[in-house]
């Protein structure tokens, strides 16, 4: 991997281009193969277009529960044989569930690609869902919820915050579900969820590594072509109203210091009428928070000494609308009202004063360098490809990002800041220590 070590404001060359091919089998399975011959390894990832935002009613958490059960075996590969086989042949396997998708990965030496494909195709249609496995696994999931959310005050607050930040979108639902959902979830519901959503025409198979494209496509067809397509259910709507009105929530939890959460409802590449808005939002996020020289760190942490930590986040690649969020922990003696006022002053500066070309160039250079580093291994490449494709975008966007970001102007930033960052579009949470009166 070549890295630009020239002057800090120089434009990085685009090293993200690789030999990549995309195919669609007759049963609807999308297959994306990227050759990367730097090491004799291959990463396979299968992305199913179903996640927590597709759930409703008492089924919250069912996508994540099914993800756990996908490792419990088929008739052909029973019990824990999937995991045992992967370890036997030096592989690494895992999975994750998010709002828009559930994905599974296998990493092997290239000689065992056929094993990975056979195992993945087998559990796409032949999963053996048994009550004894479910009874054990649902307890594991409950404990996961206790440790990651119920016993984590900031995670619990973030979960509650989403109910005001997403007033109409199913994105407000927790991926793991609520404990009351986990207590009532039934195996028959998981079986139906599996039958409804796990199908080749609802999946994207991404293969990156030391492979030959045509040989790999032949192997994919060998294992997946016989799996029939299904009639898929309609997915839940994940667009959100903007400018619905100011929303405020105050919670008291067992935290040591107060926390501030701010979020504006914004569009993603999949929902924006003008994609330039989204690229400008990414640049704004990095102007505010991309290292010690970024505005929030420089002004609020080091100069004014109002915050001990502060960060901004924004996901431009969402299937539905997204949030532009800022979180902050104030210095002892500084109130949440003070840190909130300072954060909003930084936002107002973006709205009222044009950002210099020099600052934009610096941010774009840093951002593109980080993006290049994130694509340096085959896992990062596959994850980026899958993220784009499963959210309704194209993997080809990877090779176009640099020119899009370089096209952002000071006028774009000022226009976008004035469009989205207003109080009618803002959700605000103050997290206070329980003992504070």
C-alpha cells in the first residue's frame, strides 16, 4: 500500500481501485469478486438485507437471535461442526447484526475457499433450528444485553435517545431487542423469519482475496445455483421526517459525569435528493472532529477547556435517513448547558462564516488517507463493498469518493449547515448522575 507522505494539504492519489467483478445468478444472488493477490488468503462475506429496522411488534431482536442460531448446525453439518471445521482448517468465522443487514464472514487460506462456500450455501437453506439450541442461546443473548446495555448507563441512554431522534423510523429500535422481547421470543418465530428473509435473492456474496475471478464464480455457481429464490416480504420504511420540532430528554443514570447528546436528522446518499449534501456533511463531520487539530478538539477541549472528550459521527451510507450526532463530556464544574452552548456556537460558525479552501483540503486529505488505510486488508475491502451494496448503493462508488469529496466547496458547507442544523431538526439529551438534584 502506497501512502502519501507529501505536504499535508497535497491531494492523495486514489489507491482504492482494484480488479472487481459483479454478477447476479439466476436465483438472484449477487456475487462480487475482488482479486487481491498480496497474501494467499480469501475473505468471504454474505450480507442478508434484513436487520432490526425490519422488525416490528414483539419480534424486536429476532434478526440478532437468528444470527446466533445460524452457527447451530444443519443436517449435513450438525451441532457446532461449522465452528469446529473452520478451526480445523485454520479459519476465522463470525457475524454481526445491524439495523439494515446481517452479515457473516469466513476467512481462510485460499485453498479452502470451496469449504467456505459449501458451508455458507448449506446454512442458507438447510438450517436446523432446534428448541434445545434456542433455549441455551436465548440466555446467552439476554446476558449480552445485560452486559452491553442494561449495565452500561451510556448505552442505555443512547438506546432511549433514539426514540426521540427517530420519531417515526424503525431505526429507533435496538438491534438486540428489549429484555421483554427476548423473554417472549419463540422458536417458531425464528423459523418463519429465516424462511422469509434468508434467500439468495436477498443476499450479497462478497469474495476478496487471492482468487481467480472465473474459477471462483464457477465454484459459487456450483454451491449456490440450486437454492431457489423466494418471494420476499416488504421492508419497513426507514426515512425520517426533518424539521419535526425540537426534542429534549433528561435522564438520571449511574454515570460519574454528565453527558451531552445532540443529533440532527439528515439524509444519506440513499435518500438525499442532492448527493452533494451528503459529501458536504462528511466534510463537516471531519472539520469538527478528525483529530487534535479539528475544531471541537481544538476549541472546546484544548483552548476553552470545557470538555474532557467530544466527538461527532455521521453515517453517509445508510439505507434510510441518518443522524449527525455530537457527544460531549464536560470538564468538572462545567454545566451541560455551557458545553451545549459552546457546541452550538461551533455549528453557527459553520453557518455564518465560509470555511477556507485550505481547511477543506486538509480535511479531505486526512479523510481519504484514513479511507485508504481502512481498505488495506481484504476484510476492510469486503466490508466496504458489502456495506455499500446492501444499503442500495454500488461498490463502484469506492473509486469515485475522492473526486466527490474534492468537489465540496465552502458554499456547499455553508448551505448544508444552514439547511440541516436548525433547532426544529434537533434532538437533545442531558444525562445526569443519579445523585445530582
